[in-house]
């Protein structure tokens, strides 16, 4: 099924390897660090402008992801999830949509079951090869380098002019 005949109602994203480079950084005091690319936030702006819900489903269970999601006002955040497909089905039921109306971007083995079931699937360029074989689209950006934004812009560009959306956004900031 080609999902790109319509915009998704929901875009789900993994975090590590998509929004980050997949690295986990620790200091000698057991503090954990992750580097997010602020470019991905613009993908959320475009989704909001078009009424597309966004959800995070990640196997990691860290307050760092919660903090990033809160800053970006992402309402659907699921941490420490091993069965991402189950959680996605539950979320779809809550939102009264089907998996065929969902796009998902992931990069590793824990993402495959969900990538296989959604209407449109994607992976960053540095995803595992066996993941790339499972998806509809592989981006040029690596995880942590704006891969989520690239995924969103690709999907949206099939239906809307990104230039028009950018101009709408710029105009909305001038009206404040």
C-alpha cells in the first residue's frame, strides 16, 4: 500500500538513532547525556500546522527524552517500550485511526514489527541494512542530523508546498 496518497494522521518516531546519533554519553558521576538536533523541531512545526499528531515510542526509559518531549510539547510519549507495535495499536485505538494512517521512522531491530505494519515507513541513512530493507523510504540524513525533519518534510512535500508552509509560518510569527 502506498501511504503517500494522503497525509498521515499520526507520525510516530523512535528516538535513539533517529533524533539522536544513537550514542549514549556518561560522565564519571553517572550522568547520561544525549545530543538532539534542534532541526527536528521544525518537523513538529509542520505537523502542527497540518493537524498531524506526533508520538514518540522508544525502548529507552530516560528523563532526557521526557524533557525533550515536554520542551517540544509532544503529548504522546511512551518510554521503555519493548513491543512498539502493541503500543502503537493502543494509541491508534485511542485516536480512532488505523495503522494504515500512520507513518513511522525507526532505525534498528526493535522497530521492525511496527515498520512492517504502518501505512508508510522510513529510516535514517545510517539505519541497519536489515531495517532499510523493511521500509518504504530511506533518508539521506543520519540519525541525529535532522532525520525526523527530513522524514516529515518528505511526507508533506508529496501533498503540500513546503515553501507555502514556510511562508505561512513566517507570516504567523509576524502577526504576533
